[in-house]
């Protein structure tokens, strides 16, 4: 039984930082692709960042240089460090695991991931 538990969300002023964590349990094997997604009210869930077991990362264009995805295999934990936050970063953030991939590149669409956390709210005020 796979379970993903997220923490670290909250409210912050524009330009501030937040760090999100996703603790995983119940895994019987390593999953090649894991990632972070976000969903703003009235919008579809979109990919933020992915990372594969080799450490290769992919970022949405609008978060490059500001967000960093990382993982600690020993702790079975996924992280997302968010710096220089903007109001448009506001939304519900989800971690996901067991994504599809092609030639080592993790897919960016939410529909391609099997396991999901409960979501944690991030609100950035101007």
C-alpha cells in the first residue's frame, strides 16, 4: 500500500521561499519517475518538476531557476525548494510517483502518474 504524505505548504509574501516535503511509504520497489504538480482554482493540474532515479530533472519553464526538486532515497522523501515565489505560483501542490517515461525522460502530464499525495496549499501574496 503506497502512501505519500506532504508537508511544508503555507502562506508567504512574494519573493519569499517555501520548502515542500513528500514522505513515501509502502513501496515494494523504486519508481523511476516522481514529481511535483500544482493546480490553481479553475485550472488543470500542471507539472512543476520531475526527477528520475538517476537524478535527472525536468522543470516547467516558468519555475526554472527558482524551484529545485530533489530526493533522499535513504529517507524515501521527495523535496521541492521554492524560492523567489510569485503570486502566480499560488495553488494546491501535489507529489506523485510512478510516472510514465520514454527514453529516460519523465512525462509531465498528471494523467501519466499512478500514486498521489493529498496536496498542500501554497499561497503567495503580493
